[in-house]
């Protein structure tokens, strides 16, 4: 099973929206989630997109 980085990032961002308090705990949690969001973004954009399959090429002059 492959990781769904885009969905994980969306859920983390949604969690941040719920932590709008001005207390120290809310601020710390937001900072921690921001680090996770950055890590997920990095993973999302560095993960292999798929395998490239090379198709046979026609020889020149052949039909």
C-alpha cells in the first residue's frame, strides 16, 4: 500500500485550523504540525511517480 501524502497533508492542515488558541500548548502543537506538513510536502514531491516503461522503437526504414 502506498502512502497518500496529499491526504495526510490536508488532514494536518485541517488539524492546524482547529488549534487556534493563543495558549502555549496550541502554539507548540501548531509548530509541530507545521514541521510535519513540511516533511510530508518533501516526501510528496520526492517520492517516485512511477516506473517508466520503454516501448520498442521502430527501426528506420521499416514499416
